[in-house]
C-alpha cells in the first residue's frame, strides 16, 4: 500500500510550487490505490501562523484534493519529538550546544577554515568538547541551548546506510557531510529534521514525495531512522516548478498564491494546469 503525504509549513500562503508538490503526492497515492495524508509542519513558533494553516486547508480543498482525517498538526505532538530526543540522548548521541550564531561565526573565523556541507558551514563542534560539569553549570545558570547530534559517533555506529529514490536509485547516505546537526532548537523543542523523520514513520508513510531542494535533507533523515529504529520509506524528489523565466516560485510571488489566483477568477482547472499536473 502506497501512503504519501503533503507536509506544508504554515509560514505563508501556498503558491503554485506548493500546488505542484501537493498534486504530485496526491496523484502518486491515488494512482496506486493508496492513501494520501496531510501534515502541517508548524513547529517553528516564530514563523508559523494559524491563519496560514486555515488558508492552506481551504486552498487544498479548492484544488480538489481529498486527504484522510485527522490532519497531523506537529505543534500538537511535541511529546513524540521529546520521546525521540530522549532515546537519542540515552544512546549518548546528543549534546547541548550553547553557541549563538555569532559564537559559531567567530569560531569558524578563528579556525581559518570551515568545512562546508550541503547546508553551509559545518558546526565546528565547540560544545561537543564541554565536560559534563561545564554543561551542568551552564544549564543551571539558565543559559539556553540547542541539542545537537554527535554525527561522527552516529555514523560510526550505523555504518553505511542507503535509501531508495525514484529518480536517483539507491543512494548512499552521507550525513557526515552535515556535521552535528541541530535536533532541538533553543526556541523550539524539535527541528525540522527530527519532526519530519518521526512523523513520516508514525504516520506510516511509505513514499515521501517532496521537492528536489530537500533531497540532501534525506541524508540526515536516513541516519535518524537508523538511530531511532524507524522504517525507511521510499523517496521521490520532484523537480521544482519554475516560472517562464526559469525561477522557482517563492513566497515573494504574491500574485501567484492560490488565493490570489482564485480571487482573480482563475478556475481550478486553470490553476491545476499552471501547476502542470493535468
Ligand atoms: N515542511 C516542509 C516545507 O514546507 C516540507 C517537508 C517535507 O516534505 O519533508 O518545505
């Protein structure tokens, strides 16, 4: 049974690029007689807003998509992410990181060289070296901290990992390229990487469909699956929809939000055509 999902973040209105992604996931499920799920990825309290969530549901229904209830709202499931973090912590794979962005930039500058991963400069590991008593003292003093994965140790334990991608075939995971990624942020008890990995497994997703821009994130998700003993779904990373000049759609394209197109009198069929799915 194929189970797909669309997992938007309610940080703005859906645009044609989102419509493409949602229709892609829906079509993959329906074509296989499978199930299509919806998940609202609203773990970032600084950027997500409930009115965007409401607008997303309205837009998707207008597009003619149907999904199974209940919709999974990530902000209602922080306990699931805390449980996953506790497991990683018990396994000795997490450490608190007190660094600010400035601290990290200074450390990298001082080191004179900065390994770069797919997400930019790799965290130099400053807080990995702190002793247990230093950690306890800084926590007791009320310093805020993120939780990072000790990637070298995680990779040492997991050995080679792979996943299956519709287009790329069998991919060898390279989470090592990202360094010690953040799994819980100072301002949110879960990062995207942790929440998405836990939820895809909890929701029983068998085919993760999403844009190519998230291909690299799968390296991290794969090692988290291994560490948390979660099933590995298949992946289909689709090309991003681009406009006539080859630019990908983004939040700045106000006129091309689904709401704006609807208000301008476009029909569902026209919009689905613009999203190049029908
Ligand atoms: N919430 C993510 C986004 O809107 C997508 C996550 C995913 O499909 O894995 O970019």
